[in-house]
């Protein structure tokens, strides 16, 4: 199910957040041994009540990756407006974005 509780300790304690990130990174690395074509039932509320949809594990991971890049793009925009330099010029851009576009879309 996509409904999830927020963990206030992780939100407010950097050491706890780092431990959680490390645990998640290990789980992601362990995904290499899984079948990405396995079907999973995902329950979601799309506005008219909960429904169950089937996704492959690979499709879910691809969607999560795309959604993460979307959030990174928002963060990059905010950082740019605050005049905070991000050293990674690709941060917030999909890897498929042509490199010449990156040069012309950065705020100066």
C-alpha cells in the first residue's frame, strides 16, 4: 500500500537518518539477485478509494527512480534560487536528458 507512516525520529535525527539510508542502500543492492519480472499487487488510492494494481518489480523500481529524479529537480531549483551551488551538474536531471540541454537550462 502506498499509504505510509512518517518516522519523526528519522526526520529529526541525522544519525538515525544516515542509518536508515544505509539500510535502504543495502536492500537496493540486494535487489540485483531478484527477478524484475515478478508481479506484485500494489494497493493505492487514486482518489476514488483503494484499488489493487499489478506491477512488475522492475516497473515499480523504474517509477520510483523517475519520481526520485522529480524530487531532486525540485530540490535543485530551490537550491539554485537560494544561490547554493550543487557540485553535481546532473543532479535533478534524468540521465536521458541531452547534455546540451543541461548547459542552456541552468539558471545563471
